[in-house]
């Protein structure tokens, strides 16, 4: 049995494109990340027999001892693709992001625009106004703080410190969705919006896309972590692209989970109580924006895989005209007395916003980034993800000096959680990201007691209580 024709058939079924056996052979040598997709499809379609697996092993694909290095857009970094272990049944792909020269603390490692980006549906529903394409805020700071605080009488000084220029805003002439600039509108229109534009049906609850969005909101409550519109935009972008193979290849470059993890990822994405709704969601996506070019994504197995891909690789994006205005105001050279009055005013504003809106202060969404998705986690990271342009452009910046050969890592945990016990960090990563961390910090703390930070806090409270009791006994 020749494996190459079978691989060609799988590519056709998965991507909907014809592939010769020669092209299939070329695809096989691109690297483990690409071929992992094919292997997962073999699993999903239940056509992987022991003989088939043995043939793959005979090709020595999974026994490569060398790294495949692919040059990145930046000369400072390269990607190393590794296969850990010999058994194909326990295959694990590790992607490392490694510096090739010294990078100084604070230096920008790369900037990146996403493949697709979408505002969270509940965030949009609660009138967090953002550009439909780049998520840049559409409210000036004063409008923003009035809405968040519920106080229409608040007036902010220094209006020249606003980052929002409402004179540049452009609505879609058909559906009236607003963009922050003509460039964003034209980019959205050429990439996906001409297919997803609802025109006069934007407020029609019976339109398939509106029904899908309402259904998603009812199974994915705040705090949101993903948007089904990422899938819709991926499909539309594929349909409109003049180079469909390139789009498919870019999507294939994202870190794919194994079949066994797909269900767990969806479980975390949607919650246990909504697992049975996946088939309904798939059918609604089919009704709203099905296309032949992405037919495999609409099959039951393909749909679960694309949901898992989005859930695993989606990077949260947050923008705020209020915080941008405040950051600009911090650069003002004003008298100390005026600075103190200003700081007190800001404190009162945030207190009011907290009372009215809680912690939900930003325009929030999710996006898929090619380079960022390759960054591994460390509990002691040497790089940090930022959004300094108040839109979807991601900037990776070094938080400490990075030397040649050193892996560039970010943290999937917030700063507070990184300071918790090793067991607490491991628990959070296992539950939310489905992996166990083996970074240098975790290795150094591997012999620490297996208690969470909450347990430590409880023990400290109990100890303090006992000390108080002893002190009372002495006083008697």
C-alpha cells in the first residue's frame, strides 16, 4: 500500500483541493506541524489502521533527528520544530521560538497584525463601541467614562490627549457598521465584509447570521474568551482570497491539538452544560456562511477541530480610549498641585466605573496571530504581549535581556497568578490550557508541597486565629 495517494486523498477531503502524490510528498517534508493536521484527520476519519501507521513510520517522518528551521520575517528569531518521543500514538509537537542574537530589555521583538479579529458579542451588545476591523475604540475618553460610570455630567480635561479621531470614522454604506478609518473599512470589505455584510437585514432576528450570534451569546456568557465570528471571518477570507492555498497553509501553521484534546478544548471553550449544542451550532454555521472551499470545516469532526483551534490559539485583545487618554495625560508637564488634583479626579472616576461596570472597562475581542501563537508559556517569561497602538496590532517586547539560543517565552497567566504557588499555577494551566508546565521556575519548585495558594492562605488564617486564641488565654 503506497501512502502518498492516501495522503493526497486526505488533503482533498480536508482542504477541498486536488493534490498530486508528488505534491503530497513535498507537503510531507514541510514539517511536523503541517503533517500533524493530516494525522489528526486520519484519526478523525477513523481510517488509520496499524498498517497505515506502520507505513508512515517507514517514511521515517517521525524519526527525524534534526530540527527544521524556518526563517521568520524578523532576522532576530527562528522557529525550531521538534518531535518528542518515538511512538506515533503519543506524538507531541513542540514549537520553540529562539533568539539568534542578543535582545535588550524593552526591545521590540516583533509587531504583528492578526489573520482575523473579532469583538466579543456580549461586549458589543453592551455598547462597547469599537472598530469592526481593528477593535480601535470609537468613543472619545469623555464619552467612554460617562457610559462606564453612568454619570453623564463628567467632564474630562485635556481633550487634546484623546487618541480617537471621530472625524475619520467610516460606516459601511449598507449595514452601517462603523470603522475607525477608510483604510479599516476597505481592508474589512476586501477580506471578508462583502460576504458577511447584512445590509438591511442587520436588525432582522431571523437572518441566519443574527440567529447564530444570538445562539452563541446564549451558550458563551461573559467573561468571554472567543467569538464564533472568528470562524465566519476565516471562511469569508478563504472564499475571497485569490490564493486559497496560502490561506489554508497559514491556518495549518497554527498549533493544532491532537484529536484527544479537541473535546477538552471545546469543553473549556463552551462549558460542560452546552456540549450537546455543538451539533446545533455547526448546523447554524452551515446555514449562515457555508462554502465549498472550506467544506471540511463544516463536517462534525472538522467543525470540532476548527473550534478547538480557535479556542487554543485565540489571543485576547483589549482597547480603551479612557486608558489611552490617561496614559497620554501622564506625559503632561503640569504643576504638582494640579497633578494631585488630577490624580484624585482619576481615582474618583475609576471608583464610579467600578461601581457601575465592574471590571469590564475595555472593548474586548479575540484574534488569531501567526507568530504569537508559536510563543510557548513560562511562569518566568522574558517577553510580554502589548497593544500600544490601541488596536489589534500586537507587539512582543522583551521584559529582560535575551541571549542567543535562549527561547522567547510569554506567560499565559496574569502577573498576580504568576506569583502564586507552583501547584496553583499548574492547576490553572492544566484546567485552562490543558498542559503541565515544565519551565525553569516550575522545575526549581517541583519539590514544594502540593498545596494551592488558597490552601496556604487558609493555613495562614488558621495560624493567625490560633495565635489570637493563645494570646487571649495568656490575657486571662
